C-alpha cells in the first residue's frame, strides 16, 4: 500500500508540473491572410502578424481571414508548438493554454500521453502484484 501511495504522489507532482508548464507559454499571433484587431479591454486596434498575445485578450477576426494563435512550448523545435486556428468571422478570447478544437492534444510530442500511460501501467502492476500473505504469523 505504501508503494501505491508513493506512486500516486509522484504522478500527481508530474502532472502538476506539466499543467503549470502549459500556462507559461508565449503566445504569438500569426495572420495568414485578412485582418485581425486586438483589444486588451479598451478599443480594438489593428494587429500585426508576429505580435505577442496575452491570455484574455480579445481578437476580432474579419471575413475571409485566416489567423492563428501560436503557443510556443519553449523549445527550438517549432514542430511542438500548439496552434489555434481562427477562420470564421467573430470575436474570440485568447485562452491561457492551447487546446485545439476537435481532440485532446498531448503536448511536447506526447509527453502527457506517456505520463498517463506510465501511471496506468504502474497502478496495474502495483494492484496486480498484491498477494494475500498475512502481515503476521503470530499465534492466537
């Protein structure tokens, strides 16, 4: 039982670290075509591709615009960056973490998926290896 408690505590710390790392990402606006305006609470102003975005900032996307919020994972490899697409006209709020529409995405090339899998395997091994050996063989 002590091993199970240690395994659960360790996995909780790992997952908490991954969650906190996600909220510290740099967010950049990428405008493929069209025009985007931003507002930090005041008037909307014309945005430029490459400018930094902040969580909660509003994006006004016009018709026939293709823009992206690019979440830099802090590595030199741009292949692990997460991207949220804005293709329909409307006003959007920049989220604090990247969750593209459609599916749960594992960040950092699947690290979250590996952590979840390792925890599941560890729990299965721990629960499957328990035996019915008595703690004490004392006399009654």
